[in-house]
C-alpha cells in the first residue's frame, strides 16, 4: 500500500455472523487438519509492467505489513498466514496473502470480512488522515472456485503524493487469498482487466 498513508490503528473489528449464525471464533483444540499448503502466484502471473519486470520474494510465514492500511488481523483468529511480496525496478509493487481457516464456513466469513475492510478502506483513510483524499471503486465479482471480488483504491495527499491500488479477495474451500497491486498514479493507469486475470489465476492456483 502507499507508504505515505498513516492510518491510525483500527479498533478491533467484529466479523458479522453468517446467515446460519456462525461467527469467527477461536478454533477448538485439534480442529485444524493437515492439508497441502496453498500455492502462490509467480512473478510472470502479475499484470505486465510496461517498462520493468516483476521479481518475486520468498513465501514467508506471517501477515504482510503492506496490507495493513486496508486489511488487518484484528478481530480474526490466529489462522495460518503466509504471504509473498513482489516488486519492480520502478514504482509498482504487489503482495499475495493466503489464510487457511479451520472450515469452509469460517473461510467464507473471513473472505467477507476482508472484502468489507477493503470496501470501507477509503472512508477510514479520510477519517484518520485529513490530509489524504481517498476513493474506492468496485470492479465486480469473478466466477472462480468459491468466488472472488475486485476493488480499487486511489489516494492523494495534500502535498501531491498520488497512488493507486487494486485489491481482490478470493476463496477456495477453507483457504482465502488477498492480492494487492499498487503503483504511483490514479485509476487511469490501473490494469483492471489484467489484475482480474491475475486474481483468477491466484485462486485457481491455490490447490
């Protein structure tokens, strides 16, 4: 996410109950089962950069700091978090997060929670940082596995810093993945179609 955005620490967020009445609660002892680790995007599967190439970092355990402006672990159980960061030689960067929940029902709630955080991110940024104007956009759902949602975020500070991000949340069974792409500029330079293809690949590639 844009480094200039310094959103205040969010208060703990409660995940909304599903229609069946299930909420995200700490997993019961022994609830997790062994399963193959989800796979990550490769550098070549990101939206092509017009004048640079992508480099992929290692898959790392934990939660990526770069997602912290919109997405956090507050109010969410201690699931298995892994991420991979990507960068170009110029102004573009990206990150993919995977989270393995204990059941598909809990993963469905988690995916909605993350999408809600992204949907409301622009409002939180403006509320927490009066010097930053933020706008969010909705780019629709993708029919991949259990589904994915794509959104965009543009921020501009009073001193002229201008950044755009594309973010998606997708799910396959009990695994949720969040993908974020960002660079300097505005929505006019955001590769929405290519990012949708990247998101579809990310969800399909999990297992």
